[in-house]
C-alpha cells in the first residue's frame, strides 16, 4: 500500500468513527411537596410525544480539504477520502433502508401509547382523564399545555428510538415531565417557580444477540423473518421504559406523608 493510500485510509477511519455518548438525566428540581398538593389533583392530562425524526434523517459525508497546505498531493488525498466516504455513506443508507422496511409495519407510537396508558391509569393519585399521542416532541410545550389544561396537572412523555451507527443495537430514549396546571397552586420554593415537580430522562439499550463485525450481516439479522428482531427490541424497550416511569411516579407520591413536607429529588 502506498503512503498516500495509508494516509487516506487513516483519515477515513478517523472521520467515520463515532463518539460514544451516555444518556444524562436532565437537571431535576427539588420542590417541597406536601400530601395536600397531591390530594387536590383530581385529573391529569397525559400527552405522549413520539419523536421519530432521526429515522428520516439521511447521513451526509463531510467534505474535507487538505489541498490548501499540501498542494497536488493534498488534492489527491481529498479526492480519495471524499470518494470513499461517499461510497461508505451510500452503502450504510442501503443497510438502514433494509432495517426501516422491516419495522415499517410496527406502530411504535401506538404500541407505546397502549402500554403507557394502561400503566398510568393504574396510578391512583394521577386520576388520568385523557391520553393523547402527538407526532413530535411535546415537553418543550409543557408550560403552554399546563396553561391550557382544564385538568389539575399535565404529564408529558416524549419517546423515540435510534439504531447505532454500526447497527449493533437499538436505543430508546424517553423524557418525562409532570407539571401542575394553572388550576393548582404552585410550589413556593424558587427551584420550581414554573410548577414542574418531576423531570426525568430514561435510556434503554438493546444490542444484537450476536455480535457482527460486518454491517451487512448485522442489517440482515435485524431485518430477517419480517423484522422479528427489530420488533423484539422495540417491545422490550417500551416495556422497560414504561415500568421505570411508572415506578418513579408511584415512588414520587409515596414519599409524601400526611400533614408534613418532604424534600424530593427524583
């Protein structure tokens, strides 16, 4: 292999290698919560925002430039690197299409709504009055929803999923916010001047049952048998996420005793 080819290969490897990140919970407010506040909640509006925007995004290879300092040699490297990156991008997109076609008949948002609605309706203190599903994230609108709500409180949960760049697994992420509506007296402490009582993030990882070093093999594993592996991953992620949100909501209420205030950090 020539020196130029080695150089181009190294640059391609550097540019196409993703950085792993970990899910970090949002900053959680620490209100003073009393049992009387919960006792006044007679109805809660539940809103689910389904975020599948990442599924429609098309990856684009970055164009690099070295020829400004390396002349003709740099230009040759540019052409080699960018050509290889574009070929890699197109190949990756073809594999992603296979997986997306396998999951096209799985109603992720509808499945989550069914599981989540069943769970939150079993939480007595919420007194769920309605559950609505929206096709985009909603937690940024929580203040507006709380201001418009006829109910005493609003529970917003955004949910979405992505597949790892190397196709090794699925990741499901949810964000939940519980907010008193304008019908309820707001907490008096400064950290919760906006009325938010609970704000949490949840992350679920589902790896392929067998590790493949080849993306094409991984894609076929996800897509085979009408996408049974993809559906298994999403169903497992939904169940796990719903369980954890429900447990937090139950614990959130149970930490308040009668006629006394406690500090709660979700």
